[in-house]
């Protein structure tokens, strides 16, 4: 037989065998292999200029004592809140137990704001937990999950178990009417994938009404050498205070409608956004739920797939889906850069979840509060020094493991935002331990 023909036959046989073997490999393994090859071959990414951030920590007091202490360590409540401000507190409300923001800590902060001499502003607890109950009346459909669930932990306030609704009711029943709540519902229709809240409405401006703004500001994540792209629109809520009647444009601030289809922004009524998160496990995509991921509950998960429109887009949670589970940090970093970042981040670690969203057997009481203006630094510190020592799960929770979920997540947030401190050498920690004071 001709040597060239023999070589061709053997080469063809080898190629066919390789293709057959490749087809026999589960698709998920092929995806992971391609992503790892891409990571190995890609050039180093440009990182933001190194910055040093401050993390303030109080532990071993009550949640109220801990939160008041970190605020005091940062310069006191009036450093952040003025007497006419509209104070927006954004908790984690999709889950309960270790998955929900500690309510006693929230009460401690609310009380601190109300104690400001001459305070004439208001406090709104606002959240989009992305679920609804269609069996309820229209104005109650969003009253589900962390708003109504009485958990086993993180709900105790002065010996009484609470949910988010009853926390607000504590003030309403005492005649303190300037503490209210707001439910934000995803604006468009959705496919029945997960998180069923939908059709809350979209608007283009606060003069138009309440609902979600779907902006023209897009984040684009590219993978597999540009062969895969995920486009995410920036979205944010517009809602009206049930106390003052003032409309809050999450990006631009307080707005007063004139009843004629127009209105004006109110520069003397500043919006102060307090990102009031919990510290919990979130598996193999973001590693943890903390200060950064809490922004997910501001965005509209019906804008792009799982939503039915706009075509060609995905929402934040689906960015990188199937290939880069950590890539949802990209649009969150873009949100921080272009929409709004918190004036203050508070991470409640009274109970730290290290293995499950709500199973209390996988949570440990740490009696700790973290605070700061850099959510990336808070999440780095919380993951490394609180979650990881409990879980021992390096693949999910070790931010110093460059291949871990939390490391990849924080790195993409940092690159996209252009800010944020990662690493103990880039973080100043100021700690108060009530057991040693």
C-alpha cells in the first residue's frame, strides 16, 4: 500500500476516533475544559490601581451594640445621614435564617437615624426579592419570603421573633410614620425558570410613574475568545414613598411629581443608600452572598433572559451562564460604576452561613458586624476570615485561591468597577471586641 495512502487512512481513523470520543464526553466537561484552556492562554488583565480600603468590625456585643459601634468608629451617624435625607435600607429578603439580614442590627441602625437631633427625613426599607404570590391581592403579591417568614435565627429583636414586615410595624404602631417599606417588582414578563415576580412595569423617568428603568447602558461580557457574548442592560427601580409622597429615582435621587406629567428633582432631599446585607454561602458561582451580591436585589431580573425581552440580552443572574458562573459580578461592578454605589455598606454576620442558604445546622453564630464604603473589601474580609474558616471549602470561599468562586467573582467586580480592595495587605481593619472592652 502507498505510504501516503496508509498515512491518510490512519490519520482519518484517528480523527474520527477523536471526534467520537469527544461526542461521548458530557457537554459540561467540554465547556469547563475550554474555559480552562482560555484562562491558561489569556494575557494578564489590567487591574485597577492598588488602593487601600478600611473595614470596620465590631463583635461580641448584641447586634444593636455592634452596628452602633461600627458606625461610631466610622465617625458617627451624622457623617452619613443629614436631617432631611431619605434613607434607603436595602436588606437581603429573598431568604430567611442566615439568608436574611439580621433584623436587630437593622433596628439598631434605624434607631440611630431617628435619634439624630432635628431629623425630619424618612427611612425606607426597600428590596426586590424577585418572587411573588399570585394568589394574593395585587398590593400584597410581593409580601413573601423574607418579608413574612419567621425564621429560627436572625429575627430576634429584644426577645421577640420578627420578619421584615413586623420590623417596620414596630415603628408604625408607635406612631413613627416616617419608617416605611417598598417592594420593587421585576418590570417585564418572564419565562417560568426561577424567581416568578414579573410585570411590575417599566418607565423611562420618575415623571412617568413607578417601575423599573431599562437603560441604554449595556454591559457586555465576552468569553471563549469572543465567540460567546452576554449583553446585560443596567436597570434600577423608581418608587414612591408612602409617607411623604416623594418619588425616589434610585439613580438620580428624590423627585416631586407635579401631577401634570412632569416634576422636578429635590436637591435638598438627598437619597442616602445603605446596603444592609448578610454574610452567607452562595455555592460555586459567587462563593458568598455579601455586600456586592446584595445589589442583585436592586436589578430587574426580567430585563433579558429569563425575561422575554429585550431580544439578545440576558439579565444579571444569567451573565456568563453555562461557562463562567462568576461572571455575574461583571454587571454588578458596572452597576456600581454607572448607576449608584452605597453611601455605606453594612454586613451582618451575627450568624454566618457557610454551607446552605437557610439550613441553620450550616450556620454559626459569630456575633459580628462589618462596615465600610468598599463592598469588595468587605466581601474579601468576610469570605476569608469568617466564612472560609467555618466551611474549609477553598473552592468556594477562599479569596486567596485564584481559582475559587469568590476570588473570580471579586476579581471581575474589581476590574469592571475599577475600584475595590482585594488582599489583606490592601485592607486596614479597625476592630472592637466587646469582650475585651
